[in-house]
C-alpha cells in the first residue's frame, strides 16, 4: 500500500509540475516553430503535380503505345522511330511530321491530317487510315499490309516499293501518286482513282480493280490481277 501511495504521489507531482511549467514552455515552442522556413510547409506545389499527358510522353520518349492522342497537334515534330502501336490518333494533325521508321501497327489514323508527312519505312500494318489526308506524303518502303485506306487521299504521294498486301483502297484518291514497284497483292482498289499514277513494276496479282480509274497511268512491266505482265491497253 505504501509503495502504491508513493507512486501516485510522484505521478501527481509530475502532472502538477508540467501544468505549472506549460505557460513558460509555450513561448519557447512558438519561437522554434516560427523559425521553420515557410517553404517547408508550403503544400501548393504538391497540388500542381499532375500526370504527364500522352502528348508530353510522346514528345519526351517517342513512345506512346495504345495511348489516346485523338485530335492532338503533332505537326512538324520529329517522331522518327516512335513506338505508337495501337495508339488512337483519330483526327490528329501530323502535317509535315517526321515518322521515319516508326512502329504504328494497328494505329487509328481515321480522318487524320498527314499531308506532306514523312512516313518512309514506317510499319503501318493493319492501321486504320480511312478518310485520312496523305497528300504528297513520303511513304517509300512503308508497310501497309491489311491496312484500311478507304476514301483516303494520297494524291501525289510517294509509295515506291511500298507493301499494300490485302489492303483496303476502295474509293482511295491516288492521282499522280508513285507506286513504282509496290506490292498490291489481293488489295481492293474498287472505284479507286489511280489516274496518271506511276504503276511501273507494281504487283496487282489477284487485286480487285473493278471500276478503278487507270487513265494515263504508267503501267510498264506491272503484274496484272490475272498474273500477266502489262503489254498494252489496260482492259479495265
């Protein structure tokens, strides 16, 4: 009992001393905290932190796989060797953009503006370029196998040695385009405009040329859908 009583007395004494000294300690505590730099306590910069946008990511890393870039303005940028597999670039502005050797398989470029863009050596297999503007685009050695280019505009585009195997080119405008040595095996060119185009050495084996406009097209040594080589008037 005496020990318990002694412990209680000591505890109560400590509480009493703390209570009596608290008013004297408080000014010292306030003095110390007042010296802490306000920058340390400023939380405003933390509120401004935000995740990097898809456009910023692409510009900094040249990689934006399956990202949303709909309507983005990427005109004039150098995005050579960029990785854009499965990205959504619907309605994006890529005018005069460098996309040399870029990987763009299954990308969505519906209604995108690629006028005068450089896509030389780019991989666009299974890409959707429906109604896209590709006028005067540089597309030498590009791969467009199984791509959808329906109603796209490729007037004066450079497509030498391009691969367009089983691509959809229905109603595509390719007036004065160069398809010299291009591969269009089993491609669908129904109602396409290839007037005045350079089709020399192009391979149209099993391609659909129904109602295709080939007026004034150069077709020397081109392989026709039936496997024969062009030697005179085009029977289409």
